[in-house]
C-alpha cells in the first residue's frame, strides 16, 4: 500500500519565512515617520545610538529574567556576531545619516535599496546560494521600483545637500553594504545561535562601537532632552530595533538571504504610504509606477517561494 508524503511542513516554513520578511520590512517602514518627529529634538546620530542602546537594554533585562543563555556564546559567536555584526550596525547608523545629509531622504533610500542586488550576488559567492536569473531579475525590479517610489514623492530632496552629493552617495552605498552584510551574517548565525541571541549580541556590539566612535569623533551621544523625545525613542526601539529584527531573523532562519532581502524592500513603500497619509504628501505618476513595481516584485517572490518545493511524492508504507 502506498501513501503520499507531504511537503506541507517545509512549504509552510518557507512561506512563513517570506511573510516574516514582509513583516520586518513593513515594521522598518515606520522608522522614517517616527524619526521625523525626533529630528527637531535631538541630533540624528544620537537618535541612532539611543534606539540601539534602549533595544539592547530591553533584551538584557529579558535575558536576565527569562533566558540567561542569551549571554552565552562561543568565541566565533562573539567575534562574528557581537564584533562583526556590531560593526555593521554602527556603520549603518552613521552611514545612513551621511546619505540623508548629502543626497536627501529620497536619494538615501534609493541608494540603500541597492542592497537586494548586493545580497543576491554575495549570497552566491559566500553562502553558495543559487543565483537564478529570476531571482536576480526580481531583485533588480524591486530595486528600480523603490528608486522610482522614493524619488517620485513630493518630499524628495527636503533635507538634501548639507554635506555634498559625493558624501551622500558614499554614505548610501555604505549603508546598503552594511544592510547586505547583516543579512548574510544573519543567514549564517541565526540557525546556530537563535534570532534573539543574534539580535542581542549585534546590538550590544553596535552600541559599544557607536558610543566609542562618536565620542572619539567629537559627537558624543546627547541624552534625550524631553519626555516627547523619550516617547519617540521608545516607539523606534519597539518597532525598528526589536520587532523588525526579530521578524527578519525569523525569516532568514527559514528562507535564503536573497528572497528575504527582496521581501524586506517593502519598507520604503510602507514609509511612503505613511507619509502620504500622515503628512499629506503626494506621489508623481512615476512614483506610483515604482510602487506597483515593488508590490509586484514582492508578490512574485512570494509565489516563487510557495512553489519552490516539489510536488508530493509517493513512498511505500506498511498496511
């Protein structure tokens, strides 16, 4: 007698991974609107430092109360995740501020989302993941759509050219490289150490590197000056530091780095829609075209992940 074996479990895991990456991107998309209210209250570099510090503190308290193994890792974990991942966190926080100051908000976001192409290529070289023409095409489609979306908004260039376009381009590409590096590091480390431990270790390393680096550069992090600033930082911490990263690490535990990065590029689309709603901003026709390209690319990636596993096979079983 024969009975079919089902791939429902692995298939469901891959779909869940893609949905987790979408959730992470959507949560990261709230960062811009939340940060906007803080720019008039404290320096942008201090915002980056304090949101990472608060996230690290929350994770440390949770670990002390419920999960002491959060603080334990082997030498490779401390070097790769705490030191390497922490450096990537610190690099992103600083580089992205240079990107915004030099190229404007729209230009910075467009440069950041060259990351899916970087991830697709580097995942092939480092992790030996498949670099299929379809996967690369989706990454390029989403990247192009993001560029059209963020540059087709009425807020384009609102904070541009304080440091010069060259500094903005350099900062944007460095932030994209740090995002890509974090994605690849998580793909390797999360299955070995767990999502929450990886998040804690890289946040701990990041806040230490940020604190030392900003102080040595003469920009020591300033404490939040008001209750409103603390509230804004608490919202950023809960969303973009804790919830988004836990969702994203849960995604890369289930699916490869490249499709996870593509799914997470829903972030600037969510940010754009929130800006339309909250700040009465507009999209040009090219902006709406870009929005459609991103949504289409993400939806196509979801369908590909759902069909990735082969059809159920039949194996003999005893009656």
